[in-house]
C-alpha cells in the first residue's frame, strides 16, 4: 500500500505535499507518457502538463477512484491529446510540402526510440518492439503499455481507461496477437 501525501493539504495547495506527490508519481507519469509517445522531450512536456492539470484540478477531485488511478487517467489523456495534436501538425506539414512551402519544419523523427529502462545490449531489440507497439491502435497500445510496461493490473487499467476489465483483457490479447504477427513478419524479413 502506497503512502500518499495528506490529501487535505494537497487539495489546499500545500507546496510540500504537492512536491511529495510529484516525487512519488513523477517517474510513473513520465514512463507512461514515454511508453505511449516514444519521444523523451514530448514525454517530459506531457509530464509537466499532467502535474499542472493535477494542481489545477485537485480541488475538483471527488475520490470516485484512487488518486493514482486519477493521475494515470490524466497522463493517458494528455499523452493521447499530444498524439492527436502531432498527427494534425504532421498532416498540415504534408499539405505545406505539397504546395511547395520551403519553411516547413520536419515534424517526424526517424531516429530510433530507446526506452531508458532497457539494458544497453537489448536497446536495438527494444527499439524494434517499441516501434512495433506504436503501430497498435491507440486503445490497444494504451492497455498494453499500462499492463506490460507499468505493471498495472487489468482492474487498474479498466479504471484508468474507464472501461470494463473484460474490455481491457480483450485489448491486451488483441495487442499481443498483433505484436506477434508484426514481430514475426519483421524477424522473418530481417533476422534470417
């Protein structure tokens, strides 16, 4: 059982309690955002946005779920917002390039993603895995990351995603199936 900062102090805007909350959840928020976004700077931005949102919204937190579930929910929502915004920006960039705009900024990164928790000798395979995870539909990717990377139970994920446990179970099973197909295709083409 995790010990949370005193909630009444948090709700009243106590700076020390809020710092404790950041210390306790900062890495989890960052790792979740990083797993979903696969870009360190974007994950850092989302992490800041999450804690700003938490600070602004604490007075309205009703306690219908645990504080950690609420924080994960905000993290997932902010990461997904970032993904949607990036897709819109990418589409705008493509349109600009079609019309010959020379001041267009490259909005996509071809650099491989390396999760900081992966051992050096496994980095290349981890990059392949995370690249493949990024091809999953967003709900499957979210459930898979929360379960396999963050180690959350299906019940916790259901609360975060505001769905049923059976839906989460189905998302994870479908994600595993799709990853198996995509990875076997990759290894058939590249490792033989």
